[in-house]
RNA sequence: CGGGGAGUGGCGCAGCCUGGUAGCGCAUCUGCUUUGGGAGCAGAGGGUCGCAGGUUCGAAUCCUGUCUCCCCGACCA
C-alpha cells in the first residue's frame, strides 16, 4: 500500500481524552476515533489489526473443532424472559423497542440465542459433541467506559458454546478450549496465564480467566515462576485425545496464579523466591455452566438409553477488540507501538527518503514491486514528507521492520534495514536487505530478475 | 450513581474573573528555499465559542436550564 493513497490520520499531539498508553497510541496512529463514550470508529489501520487478531482466533477455533455461525446483534427479549435473565441483567443491557413496541435488546451475550438454536435442531446424543462460535459485536452499557477499546461499551468478541451429553464430555470440551486459548494467545505474541475464576452463584467447578502480561496492565498479578518453563504449544497435536487435553489443563492450573484482589501475601503458597509479580489484562474467560440454560429453556437430547436429558453447556469468550489494546499495552516503547509480526497491520515498511528524486524513487518502486512478489503486504511511504517525519511515523505505527532507501545510501550502494523491536539498524546492500526480509518473514526470495518478471 | 474537571477552526490550548464581535502553536493549502530522525520564509483557507433561553445598546465572557465528554470509585471481555 502506498502511503500517498492510504488513509492514515496520524496525530502529533496526544488527544486530551486518552489516559492509558494503548488508547493514546491507537488515536495517534490513526487506528480508531471515538464516536461516543465507549464506542469507536475503526479506521483502516486499526481495522487491519482487528481483523488479523480475529483471523487467528478463528483459525484456532476451527482447529479445535468449533463451527462458526453468526447470530444477530439485536435480539428479541422473549428468549431472555424465558431464561430469567431479562430482569436479572440490569441496566448494563441496552433495551430498545421496535415500531410495534416489541421489547428488543442489543445483545450483551448470546447464551439464550444459541440455546434456542440448539433445542430447535438437535435432538439426539448422536449429534454431540457440538461446539458453535461466532465473532460478533456486543454491547454492554458499562457505567463508565474507559481505557479506549479495552473497556468500550461496544466491543467485538469471540464467544462460543459447547454442548455435550454428560459431564465428562463437557470437561473434554472445556479442556479443548483451554488448550486452544493457550495456542491463540501464543500466536498473538502474548504471554497468557490462566487463573481460576470465581464461578459466582451459578456454581460449577470449571472456570478460568486468561490474563495476558503487560507492563501497563490494569491489575497486579502474582504467579509462580514455573510458568516461565511452560510451553503453550507443547502436546498440541492436531487431534489431541481427552487425556492429553486434561494433562495440558492440569499442567497449567497446578501452578499458583492470582490477581491482587484474591492474592493474600500472608497465605501465599509460593515461596518468595518463586513468586513473580507483574501486571495483566483479562482477555479471555472460559466457563462450564452445566444445565443453567438448557434446563429452563428445555434444550434436551435423547441419550443412548432413550432418556431425555438437558444438555451440558459451556461458554468461552475472547475479547477481540480489547486484544488490540492489550497487545499494545504488552508491546510498545516511547516512540510508539511495537507490533508482534502476527498481528502487525503490514508486514513491514518501505521508506523513500527523497520522493522527488528520480533515481531514488525508481529504486523504491522496484523494491516495492519485489516485496509484493514475495507476497508481503508492505506500507510504502512514497510521500514528499521530510525524513524525520517519516521515521517518526514509521516508529509510531510500529511495523516489525522498515527498509529505508535514500540518495545518500544509494551513492554508497547501501540501504538501511531497521528492526522496530530492537531499534537495530543495518546499512547493507539492497540484495542482502531483501534476503534478510525474506528470511525473517519466511518467504522465498526470487532466484533471478526473470522470476520477478514472470 | 457519588466525587472532581472540561466543552473556543482537524489536534493541543489562551481569552472568560474586569462584556465591545476571537487569538496562539501544530496540522491543511499555495509559492520559494530545503531534505538521513517531526525544516525555514512568505502568503492563504478554515471557528453558529456544545445547545437553548435570559440580562444588556452589545455576550465566548454575566445568569438559568440542558446535552456531551474526561478523570477517581463501585461493576465488567
């Protein structure tokens, strides 16, 4: 993408409304604009990141055997009356009425709707297990939205729902999601720590929150140093059996981890030398709730013995729009965002230092074409801005690497390849720069100019 | 919802106390000079001063009402 044709409204100054670093950087980098309290417009750069995260979450859900559906944002209140939650939910739920004065609502979550779909179409244990997910916008009328997209009222969430005949099956489904979450956050370049969550009045034995570590995270977390030695991808074969999944969950939940609300320094079982203190952001929550909805809503299946039993359910959420902010909280510096390669809006950047110079522009255009042939999505700064402004902009939007080409370097036969994370700059020949880029992005460098032409 | 604060060109702010018809920096546009870490000079465009009433010859400024936004707290992906 040529920057001259892109829509990237950068801000030099920090808008007064933004308090935390991810919010400030998202505004400055032209990713989002606030529309009203807790509601945001996603601009091209922000949307790209949102979609990258969404896609990784989707791939890991599919891999774990979940099936994607898409449910409406506006729901009828009827189902909510049936489950008893219409009155229980409180003012967090945005209630609206249509022209016929029917009670509607903008969905804060979808348990009722998915249960309704299930009960209308699934009657036999032979159709189980079933796991349906969606990636859809939700609305919760928070008392006080804050922290930009980290705590908006409107937010994009992946939520899924598992259906099993019995408790053992439900546990297997739960463990499969547990493992999928470890993979998902790992691919997003984040360190995630699962913590036992409060199951509230519903009870139930299984609920975990996934906290990702970020230096500017919202809450303090305390955890066993042993997490450092765990590999989120260990034992994650393509179709793990129940025992493997159980072992993964056991391994990750046997170590101590708690947020500051629960942590009691005096009663902490972890010796001081093993205890790590950090800050974290909750980005996922998984929950097994048995028959809480299936019973009142009559979602029953016939088992092998011919008996009708309410289906065992679990639900699993990942805050996708929140993750955009969370990734930035976890990865930034004074100059701007430092994207993990997997979610970066572009693979890298190309800077033409002298857009008015024919030779320099010729080389840049050529390099841009070559990077395209490599299959790379590159942001090409072909504008007439001054070098300083270009460098600052590139640092701000945080692409993993940038290739800078200017007349002075060309005279000496070199270009500059910069690594955003380390700040390391290498003045090397164009050929070796392209080779390094191909290497770090896992793409194949064309063997010859003819290959490029073809 | 309790406590604080703010609404003035796209962004950041001054002006308000002590009414006289709006200003600064950045950004934008034009021209020239520049060009390796947010350039210089010259010129230009852009504002119903959140909204509605009121006081006054005259309101960004004073009064009343109202809306919105931000921060702290309780609540949440």
